[in-house]
C-alpha cells in the first residue's frame, strides 16, 4: 500500500497513492462518519487549477487528489520519484469503493448528471453489486446554487442515511461542489466525473493498451470531437510545456495561497 502524501504537479497538489490506500481512506471516513473530499485528477483537472488560482487553491484543500490520468502519474514519478506503478483511475476507484460499501452495508448517495443517466447507473450498479444500498439520488440542476440551497442539499443527503456521496457533475463543477459541501456533511464526497457515464453504459471504455500508454484522451476525442477538441488539443501541449518548465526549474510551480471564506453560488 502506497500513501506518501501530496506533491506539486504544476502547483496542484496530487497524492502519491495507490488504489488500496485511496479505497481504505474513503472507507475509513465512511465508517467513522467523517467528512472527506476526493477528486481524481487527469490533465484537464490539473490544468483547471493552473488556469484559475482560486480553483487551484480549492483543489489543494481536498483531502485526497488521486493521479487519475497516466500523464499525472508520470509527472509524479518524473518530478518527485514517486515510483507509482499505476494510476488511480476514477471509474475504477469508484467500483472498488462501491464493492466495499456493498460488502459492509454502507449506503451511497448519487449526486449529478441527468435523471436518464441515473436510471441506467442505478440499474447497472444494483446488477453488479446486489448488496449495494442506494440511499438516494439527485440529478444536476445545471445552474448555480441559490442562497441557502447548499443547506437543503446537505439536509437531504443526511436524512437519507448515506455514508458516501458520489458526485458526477463534470470537471471542474464537481470539484467546486465537493469543496463547498464538505463542511456540511459527515460523509466522504468523491468527485468521480465520467464514472457516472461509464458505469451507466453511455461511454465506451478505451482498450487497455491505450489506457496504459496514456492515450485515453485520444479515445475520448474520437468519440466526442466537437465537445472535447479544445480540452485536449490545447491543454495537453500546455501541460507538457509547463511540466518541462517545472522539471528544469524554469518555473517554480508554487501552489496558490489557501482558499478562504465560504463558497457561494457553486454549481448544482
């Protein structure tokens, strides 16, 4: 088990962690009814924190930020000698956590995406994990939270008896939501993004060889070119350039100042 703390990747703090350690930390928080915020960061997630220092500060406040993408794992190994043999991919981590929740009877709340996606997701999860308890579900409203709405959302989640919350709002909306809701809940929040669509059967998983070589972005670009071309064709070169600058110490890549104050108007 590897859990060696956080390291800077372009100023965003990513955990040197493996599946076993990440799963155990989430389950420990769920068992103990403790708040915890987790995100799985690929290149796009890291670059949202680089482009927006306020968001970077939010990411750095997460309890756990796993290296979701192979290029992020490679960066940890290159910059910090992390020695990670594999990434901690959000959809796979989700399944590992849910398997343990089913085994231990820990209820789960699903927040985000659309009602149609949640219908398919719930059906697939119940088929895969017959003992899984879905405490509640709530589709995204695709707007900013209204004053006081975060309290109402937290009340609904607590009333459901959920011991774990999966958040599928897409990057960076889900990280903003998890950051804002963490102080209001006594359960871990996992910002797992595309895991909802993958496990609902709406996205096809790339071949294993593409995943190993860090080419998942190419697979997704081929599936959704109109929506994703800017993300991958612009952000990927920028990520590599900044990574080279951090490695050669031409750019210090300092983490932004810690976030302060309560976040309002976050996406729901």
